[in-house]
């Protein structure tokens, strides 16, 4: 290949890379803005979506309403996952939301309502209602 053809090929490659630059920068901006939001902000936004979903599904049993309710839960899942990655108190919400593609919404309703109850969202600072399950002693009437 002549020197002139090589220069043309290099210039074309440079133009292609420069053409991708705005897309790469936009992608980085989106990633860094998601990382900058706090766990509480992401978890709270997830709970807003969960509460909307529960209200829609409770108020209307039609298939389209139930589908919209599931869509809202699926929108809430990535927000809950980001929150749980920064603050373990959001992990119960993330786990419950992750079951929404396998478990009917009616079976998840009470857990989601508890995990997103006002004042209990994410059990922030240990002030919520979540307690760790324990095994009763062997001599108890339950065991």
C-alpha cells in the first residue's frame, strides 16, 4: 500500500473514533450520574414505583392494569439494586422485586407493602419493622 493510501486509511479511522466520542461521553455521563445518587434516593424512588404498582393492582383486576403494575415493579428493580449495593438495608426490597417475574403479585403484595411502608423504607438506620428470623429453642412448644 502506498504512503498516501495509508494516510487516507488513518484519517478515516480517526474520523470514526471522533464520531463515536459524543456517544461515549454521553454514556459516561449517565453512568456517573447513576453512581452519584444516594442509596436513599434510589431506594425511595423504587418505593414510589412500588406503591404506584400496588395501588394500580389493588384497584383494578383487569389484565392490562396487572401488566402495568408489573411494569412498574420491573422499573423499580434496578433502582432497588443500586440502593442495595450501597446500603444493605435495601436488600429485602431488591430480593422481593427480583421475584416479580416468577411469583404472582398477590403473593408479593404484603412484603412489598412492608418494605416500602412510609417510615420503614429500606429500614434506614435500623428504625423499621424488619427483624431477623430466629430458630426457637428445642424445648419450646413451637419447636
